[in-house]
DNA sequence: TATGCACCCTGTAGCAACTACAGGGTCAAG
DNA sequence: CTTGACCCTGTAGTTGCTACAGGGTGCATA
C-alpha cells in the first residue's frame, strides 16, 4: 500500500508518516520503481501502535522504548511494565488535574451566562492562585 | 519586585516570564536604573492568572483573549463563555481518553508481571485499533 | 497522444510554548 | 575588592508535528 492509503487507514497525515520514519519509529519501507514507499501489513500494525500510544499520551521517546521492547519478544516484561507504570502515574495526575479543571469550567460557565464581564466569575476563578510562601516584598 | 521574585512567587521560570512579556501577555514593567525589570502587584496578579489558565490547558491565544476580555470589563460575558465552553468540551474528551488509557494501563500492568514480552498484553492492547472503512488493498 | 489531476518525492521552514545557553552587566556580602 | 547570585539581550534548541516549494509519477479522459 502507498503512503496515502496507510495514512488514511491510521488517521495520520502523510507528512507525519514520513516524520515517524525519519524519527526512527517506523522502518523505511521498500520502494516501487517510481520511488514510492510501499507498505505492508506490518507497517500498518506498527503505525497503528504508534498512533494509539501517542493518543494515549506516550511521548515519542516512550513509544520508541515500547517498540524496542515489543520487537525483542524474549525479554522479560518488567521493562514494559516499568514504562507503563510510570506512565500510569502520570496519567492519573493528569486526570486529577483535568477533573479539577472541568469542575471549574463548569462552574464558570454556569455562573457566567448573560452577565457583563465585570460580574464574570472566570476571572476570579482563574486569578488568585498565588504561591504564598515566597517572601515577596510587594 | 524583581523578575526572580516574581518567577518564584508564581512557580515560573525567569525566561518564561520574559517570554510572556515578548509574547504580549504580560505588560512591560518599569525598569530600575540598572535596567532591571521592576514588577508590582498587578503583574503578580496577571502572571498568576496566565499561569493558572495555562495549567488548565488554555493556549496562549486563549489566554490572550481571556485577558483582553478581563481588561474590557464592560463587554458581555458571552465571549468568555464561548472560550470556556469550547475548552470544556476538549477537557471532557481528554478526561475520557485518559480514563480509558488508565484502565488499559492498569489491566496491562496487572496481567504483565513476570512474563516474557511475547506474552505481554501491552503490545496487543496498543496494537490493533485500525480504521476499517478505508478501502485498503493490503 | 496529450493533458489534466491526484498522488508521490525531497528538503526546508514554520508552529506552540517554552528552555537553555552565550556573553555580558550589577550589586551586596565578606 | 572580589566572589557569587542575580539581572540583561539575543539566539538557538526542544518536541511533535505541519506546511510549503519545487519537482516527478500514473491513470483516466478528450
């Protein structure tokens, strides 16, 4: 399959596919006589892995690690586990942050309708979270 | 107060404060004789607003809009509301995605201990989400 | 056969939002 | 009077793409 098809199949832009190749995440495929990239099912598999991992918030570096581990199928699973565990912690933190944010946005949106900005709670909501213990002189 | 104090008070790096100034988010402060930036409480207020909004995932553009609206306190609240609503949708999507991810990570971490990578579920878990309706010939 | 048009190629430059120097100046303490 | 922590400007790097520019390929259609 050609790059455009692969891109479509994985909801990726063509440029991004080439970017992943240059970044060493996706192996360079065979080329046609016309120098077109020619992908097989393994590439599709791998790119969908990459996309999904990226969607799930793994950095390209983390994806690289994961792929390396996936390729070396004899190795014990501990390393994968470590990456995933580290990531889980991060994900849980993000969820907590975003949940707090969601509540504030809801509150803001709920309290904010049809009022002039002067009465808009968003400014208050977002404004006054200053670090206290910093010894500021003004 | 000097830039280092302001930075500390808002958990921001000095370079980032200067970056916000150059980006038009934080007004240029007065300077001392030594050409040091000299900030007042209004700057502290505004920077804490910026930091918090950024923390909550607003883009610099959105923050700029928010600040403009906050400055022009006569305007109706609708525009603020629109920005916040748009952002809420995004946040809810992110939370949903991350929650799904958290569940998968937990499952993976639970099932993956002490096995070789060949039996590691993380690869399966991340792999086979391919768009179906794309008319691929292989 | 020609001539579009969609697709492919490489390479480089740009985006957000910082972050990190390099190469200097300032100032208070010891 | 020097040492060290701070400040200044400016530029270049980072991540993860995205968007050209300037060209080549392949297939249908007039």
